[in-house]
């Protein structure tokens, strides 16, 4: 969430448009992305303390997202994608395979025919 964007955006030979196609300049400012990372156990309060110590990155929203119940976020995200965006199969696969996955998320994955081997 931090190293990859920094690396891509450090290349002066690439246009900003090309860089944006690869990764957002500051993906940690996107609340949906942080919520998804929290839902798949890739972001937590420990991650907040580690990566958001810099004044430029600190904020209330990343803190609140890091404190939300991860299993509930996993379920809500899976339900949202099932109802609104069924083409997000890769995302639902990661939700169902994460340690925060519940029976509901796995059921949604099975309903969509996503193998969980």
C-alpha cells in the first residue's frame, strides 16, 4: 500500500497517466481500499500504528477503519459485491479465503461458483 506506489511514482520517465493506470498515487486515502484490506485481514490497528505515524498520512478515517470488526466487514463486503457487483469474483475469492471469512462469505463464494480449495 506504500512501497509499490512510491516506487511507481518515482519514475520520472513515465507520464502521470501511465502511473495512474498502474496504481493510485496515495491508495491509503481511498476508504474503500482500506475497508477491503481490513476485511481480508491485510490492515489492522497495528498496521495503522506502523504506517500512519507520519502527519501527512494520519487521519481519523484510517483509524476508525482499523478498529472496525474485520469479520463484519468481510461479510458486508461480500454481501455488497454479491448484490451490486457479481463480476468482482477475484475480490470475493480473497474475502472467502481470508482468516476473517465467515460461513456467509464462503456461502456467497459457493453460490457464485468460486472454488475455495
